[in-house]
C-alpha cells in the first residue's frame, strides 16, 4: 500500500494541458517540410517531362543485354528474389525489379523462372509477374508454373535452385534480395554454367561473394533505386531525386555545423536536439 501511495503522490498543484506542437522539436518539423517540398518539386518536374539526371548503374544497364542474350540462345532467365520474407525491404525492392524484368521477358517472349522459398513471397511474385505480362500486352504468354514454391528449408531451397541451374542452364541469373550463407553456393554454381549473373543485396556480409562471383552487383541503395531506374516512372524518379537532395542537404548541414562547433559556437548543437 505504501508503494502504491508513493506512485500516485504529487507535490503541489499540477495542471495538464494539451499542446498542439512540441516546441522542443521545431527542427524536426523544418526538416520534414523541406524534405516534402523537395519531393513535390521533383515529382512535379518529372511529370512535366523534364529530364532528371540519374547516375548510370552498370548492373541495371546490363539487364537489356542479359534478356537479349537469353532470347538469342533460346534459354530461360532465372530470377531469385532472395530468401527473406515479404516484410523485408530488400524483398519489396526485389519485387519491383522483378516486375520490370518480367515486362522485358514478355516483350521478348523469353522464359522467366522464379523459384521461391517463402510462401507469401511466392504468391506476391506470381501476381507481380502476371500483372507485368498483362501490362506488356502478353497475358496469354504468362505461365504460372514458371513462378513456383520450393521449400522453406534454406539449403534445401539452395540445392533445388542449383539443380535448376545445372539442368536447364539459364542464360541469365539474377540474385536480387536478401541472402545468407547460400549466396556463394548459388553464385558459384551459376558461374560454372556460363550464365550472365547480376546480383543485388543490402546484406553487407554477402556482397563480397556476389562481387567476386557475378558479372554485375548492385550495392546498397542501388538496389532501392533500381525500380525507378528501369521503369522511368515520374513518381519514382521524382522521389529518388528528392531523397538524394535531402541527403545532400543533411550532409551540408552536418559539415557546416561541425565546423562551427569546432571554432567554438556550441549553440549550433541545439539544432540537433530532438528530445
């Protein structure tokens, strides 16, 4: 009883009042407003047809070449969307890239194989490929058997995919998503079949294996920028440019603030207080 009394005890009269805005976080509000304005600005200009500069990414530039090579050789393209679940951001990015790849395979009438480890990812991947074929005007060319579920066991899935590489010998292998210890096994097996290999992951532990075993590798945020890069959708391009400029502004503010703090103006530190 004494403990309960201490928990509810108060000193003096206190009155609670509602606040519309926490004035201690005005800096967060300003940063948010600047960021939103940048996004709207670049999306507006992208929709008006203005050419927005996007740095060339060799791995994405090679997608057309890889699809064309598979078409000429009459061999399939193998797309592996990682081994993570659908709530992982790299898996979502992989689905966006899969959509663009599927549109190209539909246009070239090339077989696209998409083996999946997660049941939910399998369902999403199948719908993404089906919609891509429809958007390309080739809904009749979609074969639901080419997007299939294997097993949730990590190395059971890896063994099955490696078997597909050895038997069917795809002309192009794409490893896009989140990977674990199986990354080198997949990449090395694909390399032995002579396929063009394009990999993309945000896992810093697996990127070295992809870099040495694949022809092209998307590193870090290149994976997230891929959907905008391939589709040239104004909304995605504008968002990408807005994010890049937002990062540049943050870097500039940090650099200037660091210099001011070093020369003795310590009040600048209060700008970064978000308490």
